[in-house]
């Protein structure tokens, strides 16, 4: 079945440092979505990318979708303590109703 | 507009007991989902309902049953709880297709 892996599993940074998480799918995806889950909270949608090679930015966050539509990345510039949480990528294969979630990357930011 | 609501928020069960987790959405979404999340783990799909009147198994359906009661409500039933079902359960909904999912606050279930 479809698998989506993320690396690293965990990263601890000092506030102001940059952070990147990588997402790799075993199959070609129709889209890639990114979610953020704060400690003790529920996943919240951040963004969706659909086109091969697409890049989108949200303030300090930059999202990329690979040319082959099998991988993606999320880069945070100058992390803040408010960035703490677990970041999940997720994608649809074809037009299937199921969204497959990645394994997640937990980000810890300290002053 | 409450979004996705889940009840209860917390539950402790003894092995062998049964219970139903309730989920409702007020966004007129077609598709609804049940996930479980174990400590330090990602989200695993238990069951989903692509549209009212249909349900399908996800990645980890064993030990669970679901009912899509109407367009708004999607319940998850544990017939005979086991310690391996200790987890946080999230319900989610989406208009369908490739749209994003909206999650409820979760139910934290402990089976002793």
C-alpha cells in the first residue's frame, strides 16, 4: 500500500535557526497537504500544493512539491517558539477518498 | 459554526467493555473519517465514509465498527475494548475530493 515517510522524526532547534522537514511517498501523489499539530491539540491544515514543482510561501514557511510529485518539503526560516509542534504531510493517490498521512516531524524550539 | 465536534473528550474503559465515540460536523461535508494516533506516531485511518450511506475500511479497522447515521454524524464503536486500543481518536471531515480535512478536538481513550 501507499506509504509516506517523513524525516527527521524529531528536531530540536534554537529560536532563530532554520528548520526543514522532508516528505517522501512510495507512489505518485495527486496533491500534497501539510498540517500542524500543537502539543495536546488536533491537526490543523496549513496548505495544499497540486502542481509538479510548485512552491508556496506563508510568511516564514516555504512549501515545495517535487517535480515527480512523490516528495515535498517544508522549510521554516528563523523559527519561533510558536512553531513548536508536529508537522505532517499528507497526500491523495489518484482521486481516492483516502488521505495518507506521513509519519510526522516533531519540532521543538527553545530560546 | 462549531466545525467538527467529538464526544466524549476523555474515557477510561476496562478490557471487554464497549463504547461508542460520537462525531458530528456542521459544515455540510460529504466525507468523514476516523483516525487513531498513538504516542509519537502519525495518524492511522480506521474507517471512512466517502458519502452518506457508504463506509469503507481504512488501514487499521480490526476491533472497530462505524455508522454514518446521516450526513452530519459518523460514530465509531468499540465492541470489546482491548488495551491495544488505548489511543487518541480523531474524527475529520472534508467536502470530498482533494479538499483539506477538518479535525475534531479528539477523544483520549484509555483501556485498562
